[in-house]
C-alpha cells in the first residue's frame, strides 16, 4: 500500500498494515523488529528541537487526513481506536524536553491526559470542528497546556 511503502522507504524497515487510512488513525502499523521502535522514538523525542517539531507537524497533517477518513469509515467522531491525536498531543506536551529527562516525560504524559480529559477553554469548542481537524486540534491544545504547565512546575520545583 502507498503509506506502507512510504514508511518502509523512510525507516528502511518492513511495514505491514491492513488499511492505510484506518491504520494511520488507529495506530495499527506493524514495524519490523525492535530497531524500528528505537528509530521512531529517536525521531519523536530526539535532542533536536527542530526535528521534534517537524515530526509533530508531519504527524499532525497526516493525522487530520487519517482521522477524517477513519471518521467516515467508522461513522463515529473520534473513535476510540484513533490514537494519532493522542500521540501528537503528547509529543507537543514534551516538546523541548530531552529524552533523558524521564521524570519530565512522565509528568508531561500525566499533565497531557489531565488537560485532554478536562478540556479547559477553548479545547471543548475545538473538538467540534469538522472532520479530522476537531479530532486533532483538541489534543494539540491539551498538549500546549500540558507543555506550559510542565515548564511552570519544573521551574518552581
């Protein structure tokens, strides 16, 4: 499939998936071997702020397309199997924190989930945007709130 072929070329690893669009939204890509996971983790939270931001930007736009298609396919807004929005939100929450800073990465996850569940203003209204935009942007907002809160907490403590 086109998405699998693109991922195989980019990661130089075998990739198997059942359905390009649904798999992209639902996190059902299967990468070959542990080295793939390490490569993806490095890309996601490596020491390069620009690389981290580029990965987030790319995943965001892929997520909008995939979530829109998954919404049509599953006939449900933000179906439970859709996880790309959570991944992007978490990556935003820990943007600028080195992967060696495990306490910050864990606290970033907790804060992200807290803001994602509580949905403070204006996140609930973002959720109502059409298609994949609403699915992705409320988690982007939760990630931004979590990143700010994490910076404040780490500055105080």
